């Protein structure tokens, strides 16, 4: 297995990849330089009995709610899908980029029998204009119809559209049911910042595995190089903080190694490997690979401080700077495979 990872890492480096991520069993991938550092949510569930029927569309001229339906997406919808998905990605730190070509593949290129194949549908208003999109599994899984993507165009009310979407999903789920498996619920595998979680409160929307904090394993071979690559983002965060325009340095210890970050008038002027000593222990310390949890927004500085006795989040300027540079941010990875 180690030889396989060596080959994989070599191929990734040849392609210019700065990081790798994998979802897998507990602990195992730590052996190969990985740390759980990007949230992997199990989603939320609403039971069928809690989904009301379609709202009455009434007469739009009288100010009654408009009506919405779902239709199968076509390859010609790729631009709409890509643009809408791009806007939704703005809620998150890490997402999967899906261009028009990839959406055409999702809609018309995948083998329908593939485990990764989804049904992509367009949300349409009463005039047949596209209002959003929805992606769901082709079959029920343990009595649930799983939904992996849901976005609406700008200017539309999630409160108004969502009841129609839920009702149509229930109809689809019932059609997918068999004699042995009936539709019991809809599950939504979205990031925590998705608008659906605000539109439908808990209950009737329930978090699955509410005590499970599982995450994607992440590996960054060249940490200084990665930080230099994302320097524009770090500088934007600094500019929006109380440390805008700051000049100074932060020495971060990993006990058997570390980093030195140099700032000049709010710009990241240098990032280099650094080795702590007995005399120079650094401004902050993170054991093993836990710094990756901070880097990818999975845990805040204070959360790491509480979770690890040998984590030292720093004091004074260093603590303020680390909080500004590495805030807790949600991610939503929809794997491209």
C-alpha cells in the first residue's frame, strides 16, 4: 500500500498538484502524511410525512405564490448549471470546480448504471424559464432519496421555491420505490452553509450522525509552497482585520519542524521552513499535522487549543494574526470522479 501511495503522490506532483484529499477509514491514512482537515458532512434528513403537498399556485396576477416544477436537464443546460454552481461555491472555502464540460458529462456522458451517476434536473417556473437545478441519486438507498446539489438563481425566494421542490422529490422517490423498499425520507448532502438549512429548521430537518465529526484526509507535501500559492487570500483576510497593513513575523512550531511567516505592510513577503530550538520555541505550536485543520478552516484556533493540550495558539500579536489569517470556514466537497 505504501508503494501505491508513493506512485500516486509522484503522479500528483508531476501534475503540479499542491495537495491531495481522500475519504477513508479512521486513522489509516495518517500513516501516509494525511490529516483529517476538511469537513465531510453526512447531511440532513426530512421524513416524507413532514413534507407538505405542493402549495397552490393560485393566480399570479393576484400576488399568489408562483409555481415551480422539475424537468430532466439536457446538455444544452451546461452553461446555466456551471454559472449557478459557481455562485453557490462562494459560500465555502473549498469546493469542487465544475465547468460546462463537466456538467455536460454529468448530464449526458455518464453511464446511468454507474454508482456515481446522478439525475440532474432543472427547476423551472410556470413560464418554463430555468430557476435553479437539483441533483439526486437514481435509486433509493436505505429508504431515502439522496440529494447532492440544489441551487436557485439570484433573486428567487428559497422559501417560495423549496416547498415545490420537496413535493416533486417525494413524487420521484415514490416512483423509485420497489415492493421491498419504500420511500421514507429525503436526505440532503450539502455543506452546513446551504440555504436549505435556514429554510427548513430542525425539526423537521434532522442532522444525520449529529455526533460524528468525520472529515476528508488532506496531505500537503510542501507547506511553504502552498501558503505562498494562497498568499492573495491570506492578504485579503489580513486587510479586512485589525492587522491590516501589519509588518512582522510569526514562527509556528510543529515540534519537529515549523514555519516562519514574514509580513511586510500587510503582504506575505516570505514563507520558509523553520526549526524550533530550546531557546527559540516559536510564537505558536501545533502537534503533528494539526496545523492543517487550522489552514483549511476545519477548526478554529480556540478549538484546537481546547482539543490538544500540546497546542499553543500563541499570545498577543501572534494570536491575533493567526486568527485573522486562518479563520474557521466551512467547505463542501462534491467529489469529481
